[in-house]
């Protein structure tokens, strides 16, 4: 619950004003039964109309004051809760952006979405209800008991007697409900995950005619969410009738004792009515406790889930040891791996072992290997998406851990294996790589990526709006747009993670020819021999090990695996080979 105090501190004035207005409203309301008792005893029973009019006017004025105070309390509570949620959501999103891939993998995407939306909204509602209503309920109960004792001690004690039992019961319910509502939020994560997967893969679902299966799958997750929610609400809602029964029995005892006290002359009718009025106010307050307990229990569960994200201690790579040379000089694009080993966090499986190679600025290196050989993991180490377990990775002769990670990544153009486009125009998607790019630079990058002519044929050219994830484009068009997004950065190091797979041979050839004219170092993951022929260096990976490296001609003579790949793709059998491993 420290989250509430930490993020409400900035808005403590509005929160305090909401509480003050609520206290004024409550004080006025608690005085009303006492005024009614005076009207009954001194005015009606004393047959003094002047007293009736006097206290009647006071009663009306107090009602107006309570109304005004209630409106102001709601205004200040709303301001504090909305501002609280704005800051918390922004801080939470910023925290997620700072995660390394290691930390990011701890939280499913659907869970992070739920925490950023539903959990934050739950805390926002709790802040508003806390300032406006939740704080009011215990004060109404305590104030009613105190005023009942002030009006008549014996009758007030009957009302007080039930409180310890109620408090102990409520504390037990809240602890139990917190666990149940946390389970509800976990089930909600599951439902969101299924929805996200289905909306993302809607084309595949339709092609494979799996709509019925996915509907059944969603229904199963939805049923689990319903069961969890029903279990939590059953506990909180069952508590309300028990509370009402205890308080109603107490009111019956007040009526019974009140009749005896009136007969004996120890109490007046007005005092008895006042105590009963305070008892009814207590019932009204306690009747809302089941709803309040559900809200608090949900808030506790949401607070714990948000705290899990906020307390994740591994943040994205920061600048290492200060190196003035590293900070002042521009990155040229020299890349060197020296005996680099890598395992994914929480895994004992070696992904890369003993990788060593060097690439000079402006050179093109092609990486080949079977699926699962570690190609994407290797290129992911260059921008420090992950950190190697051992060995050294140097950029321009400087260990990458000594480079400022922001500066390093700004010098890199990265095209991931999985194409990702954002909602917006073609121009917006290309300029996403460089927000300051001019229209001329955007068109130059598109031309180099072999997409400029295609874009010109779109209905609105570069202003053509793309559907979610570029759904209205072909696979090759999407790949070329992501390449243009990387090229517009004018990177020192360009990483293409199997991002030409959807291009035909002619288009790919033109793209590679354009890249050769650029000064950037190009790291290309490919399965095509046509892409490796002109490379300055070819790396051949097999099960995480670098089995061979060299030029196309060198590997044809040194590597049986490379020779086999060449023959399978070209249909040409090589007869004269000096030697191969």
C-alpha cells in the first residue's frame, strides 16, 4: 500500500481538502438526529412551535451545508484520484520501457497490459472511494456510537457492544478476499492473453478454420475467470447479511430497552428516536462494507501486482565505466567478438559458445546456419538486448559495456526477424526510425529499400494509412518498409535479421547493391547463397558454435556444410575442391 502514499503525496492538498469537506459533511449529518430529538422533546411534546421552527430551520441549513460539502469533497477526490492514476500509469510504463529482455520475459504481455490498465484503474477507483466514502464509513460508525452515548449512555452501550464482533469478522473477510481477488486478476491475465493471441493471429485462425476451437478456448478461460470472481464475490456478499443481522438484533434490543427506560422515566422519546436513528445510520454504513471490502481486496491484489513490476531491479543496460573517448567519438562500425559465450537467463542451455570474429567498418558480414543455431541471439548481443555471459564484444575497439547504451543503439539500424509496423501512415512508420528525418531523407531510405516506387502507387502515397501491424500490405512490402525504417537512421551498423526472406531474387539483389554503396557495416542473417556471394565475411553457425568463417570462395573449399548448402540451392555440383572440413 506504499504506492498510495508515494503517488498521492504530490496531490496531498487536494486529498486533504476532500477529507476536510467529507468531515464537514459527516459532522453535519451526525448532528441531525440530535436536532430531531430536540424537536420531538422540546417542540412537539412541549407544544412549543417556536422550538419546532427554530430547530427545523437549523436542520434545513445543515442539510444544505452537507450537500455543498459533499459536492466539493467529490470534486477534490476526483482530482486527486485521476492525477494519481496518471502519474502511476506513466511511471509504470516508463519502468516497463527500462526492462531488459531478461526482466521483460518474466511478465507475459497480456499481464503487463492488465497491470497498466485494469490494475491502475482499480487503484484509481480505490483512491477516489477512499477519500470520498471508505474513510467515511468507519467515521460514521464511530461517530454514531459516540453520539448515541452522548444522547443516552445505556442505549448507546447496546450499540457499542456489537462492534468488536463486527470488526474481527470484517478483518478475517478482508484477508481472505484479498487472496481470492488476486486470483481473479491472474485469471483476467489469461483471458487477455487469449484475446491478444486471437486478434493477432486472426488470419491464421481463419485459414486453418479454427474459429470454433478458439471460441471454445476463450470460453474455457472466461469460465475460469467467472468462477474465481464468483468465489471472491460470494465471500464479500455473504458477509453483508450477517452484518445486517447482528446490527438489526442490536436495534431490537435498543427498542426493547428504550421502552423500559421511557416507562421508568430514565429516557425520553426523543432520546430513544435519536439512538435508533444513529443505529440506522450505522446499518447504512455497514451495509456498504461488503462493497468496500471487495474494493479494498481488489486494490490490495492490484497493488501487489503493480509493485512486482515497480520493484523489478534489473533495468536496461546503462553506461558502464566512463570513457571520454567512447562518449566523444562517433561510432564507425567496427565489430569484434572475442570468445563470446551466451545463455538465456534461467537456462542452462548454451546458445553461443566461443564465438570470435572481426568485422571492419563498412564491411558486410553474412550469417548462415540452421534454425536454432543462435544467429538471432548473436546479432542481439551487438545492441546489448542481452548481455554475454563471458567474452568481450568490442565496438570500434571499445568493450560495448563501456559504451553508453543509448549512443550505441542510436548508431544501429535494426530490422527484426518478426516484421512489426505501427498504426499510422507510411511516412510515420519510416520516420519512426528517425523522427527528425525530412521528406527527402524518407524517400531516399525508401528508394534504397526498394519500396519507393511501390509507395508512390498507393492511393495517398506516403500519407497512406496502414492497418494494425501493416495488415493491408504484403509480406515483402512490410519487410521493405522495416528496412527503410532502419536505413533512415543512417546507421553505422545495420542489422538485418533474416529480413529479406520475403523478397524475390531481383529485388533482393537491388537492395544488396544499394547497401554496398552505403558506408555502414552490414550484418545480414540469411539462408540464401545469393546473399552471401558478395559478402566480405561469412559466418557459419551450427548449434551455437562458429564452425567456419571466410569469404564465399574460401568456404567453398574449407566447409563441407557450406558446400552442401551451395549445391542444394544452385543445383551445381562442385567437383574441384582443394579441401574441406
